[in-house]
C-alpha cells in the first residue's frame, strides 16, 4: 500500500517521471502554455510554481538550484529553415518570468479544461498556462464593470480624447509658426 506517499506515479518509473517533469516544465516556460492531461498538469503545476518562486529571489544560489532541478536547455526557433538560439530556459525564467511575478504571492499557473479527449485512451486534455501576461487590461476592464467606475472610466476616456485633439491642433499650428518666422 502507498499510505502517505506523495506524488503520482503516472504509470512510469521514477527516472521517467523526473525526466517528463523537467521536459514539460521547460516547455511550459518556453511556450508559456502547453496541452497535456489533467493528471500530468496537476503534478507539474507545483514544480513550476516552486521554480518561479526561486526565480523571484534572483540570487546566484537560486539560479544554481533551478539549474540543478530543471537543467538548462537552449530555446531554439527556426527562421528561414535554420535553427537560431534564442537563449536558455533558466535565462528566460530569471529575466522575464521572475520579474513578472514579483508582486504576486503565488498562483502563477492555471489549468483550463478542454472539451477534447485524447484519441488513444480518451484522456481528459487541459491547457496549463502561465498567468499574468495580459493582466493589466483585465484589471482595467474589471474596474470599468462596476457602476461607479463606468462613469469615471467614461470621463477619463473623454479627457484623453480631448487631450489628443488639443495635441493634434498644436502640432498642426507649430509648422505654420516656424515657416512665418523664417
């Protein structure tokens, strides 16, 4: 019996599970969204969030721990039929993803269920995504949905349009002044 044994076996031996976890999290950090099964996504989610928490620290020891846990594979894109190195997974983790989540206390990933099922074994497919790429626009929309905020948002939009019209009028009048001075 497996009483109080943490983690899922996923029908793999320990080395295969470790390699799969590393590969899937590296792909998640590279592409910022992956499609997988529900069981794998739940298992990977905690590992990815621990690595992002390490990246938020940004220290040398945190970087070395992340390399030890994840490895440091290259990010390669194909342009005009040629492979071009874009950086490394750890570099992206510490330069882009860590600073993106500095003010967020946790919950860096989300699981979205898909209506699709895998053809071979009818497994439930999900999307595992990193949260927070376009969060600022959602906050503005959420604030605008409240009753009092709608009026404020409308006034702000009108003021912004008026300012743009004034700037355009000033820009039109400035070349005339310059030509009159010459």
